[in-house]
C-alpha cells in the first residue's frame, strides 16, 4: 500500500520554473502564422520574445505569475501541506513582480538570482479559449541548491517535465531524487515527454503520483507499455488523468475512480490543470480519499476556468476550498 500521509503535515519541495505569463488574445488565422501549433508549446529565445512582445503589444490582455510548479504549489498550500519552492529568477522588474506575488502564498521560497532575464511565457489565447504557448526559459533554467536548507525533512518532490529545460536543472533535480525522495510528476506535453522520456524511466520506481491530460497519459501508457489499471495493482502508484469537460479519472490499486466536471462558463483555460492538480495533491495528502480529492479538484478547476488568473489569489483559493468541501457534504 502507498504510504498514508494523512496523519501528518506533509513537506513538499516544489522544483521548477517560475515565469511571468503574458496573455495575448489572437485570432486563429494569426496563430496559424506562428511557429507554435494550436494547443502546443515551443521554446523561444530572448530576441524572439522581444519580437512577439512588440508585435502583439496592443493585444496583451493580462500579466500574471506563471509556471506550473509554483501554481500547483500555491493551490495545494491551502490544505494541510507544508510547501517550499526552489526556482530561479533574473534581477529585473519581472523578478520583483513575481516575488511580490509569490510572497502572498504560504510557500517558503528558495530563489537563485541569475544574470539572465526572468523567464517569460507568452500565452496565445484564441477565441475558443484554447491556449498555445511560447516560452523563454531565461533565468528559470538555472536551478541551484545553494540556498536550500532542511533538505532531509522533505517527504515528496514535485516537478514537471517543462522544468528539465537545461542540463543545470536536470542535475539539480537528479541530485534531489538521488536522495530517494518520492516523486510527484506532471507530464507537461507529449512533445516534452518525448524529449525527456529517459527521465520518466529512470525515476519510475520513485513515482508516487503521475498526472497528465488524456493525450499525455495515453502516450505514457503506450510507451512504457502497460495498462494503468493492471499496473496499479502491483506498483501502488497513483495515475491521475484530466479529461477537460469529461472530468477526471484516477487509477490506483487496480481500481478507477471517476469524477465529473462541473459545467462552467469558460473565461480562460490557462492554469486550470495546475489548479486541479494542486487541489488533488493537497486534499489527498490531507484525507487519503481519492474520490473526495477528485471531486474537490474538479471544483477548483471549475473556479479556475471561470477566472482570468492562471494562479488564483490565496484568498480565492481558501474560499474555493471551503465551497468545495461544503459541496461535497451536500452530495
């Protein structure tokens, strides 16, 4: 049986990118002329970032804290979980903006300050609310353990495949996992999975929970190859699959737990998956209840898509937690 963390305040070290997200409203026609496929993600350099920022200056609609790892940690922090975050930023105005926002959450931060520009992700938002991303990693690719303390008190490491965007980051995350910490892994995108599949294989035994959307999890299942249902009978891992409007499924110990999505008036899909995962992680580590955690996570996702923030403010996360728990009692 997987370890039951519900009787303690679990310590999670969240390791990865923290970026400034810049949302740009764009037509499908304009998007077709860009090097990113609809719904996909690409890496860009600083010159390309500045070019796009200048070209679409009049279409920028929002700027907020981004990076899946911190957004997930911010959400799980409203539960009985102790969160810390290891990342890297530049020494610029975007860095100050990010740090000011990060400090509004109860997440202890360990930040390297690098000479590169703070990382930035352009979110191209088409009329159907689909997001396509172009990311400049910048300083986020310079993770270091220099400022990290209390490393022996960590229960779980959480990261995503996007954060393996440099050899330095890979070495840092490798070092943390070689200490035999259990791993929560977000799969990111199929193209990124293909690039870093060696990482998935290397740390398969340490994975406590792996999460992704239907495409990502289907690719994982076909590539390993195995069946989530059959494999979960023996390896005690949690396989979490988000299905958009169809809700979510969790495979554990040979069983599937399904949770329906809540009808929503979608304003933005940006950050919805991170909010879902953070709520699931936090609630599960607090209660050890897969069904309740799935239901709560879907409620958080519902609130997220009806908001423009990729990372919901702490006060709104607390309100959402209370509302989600109240809704679960009603059912």
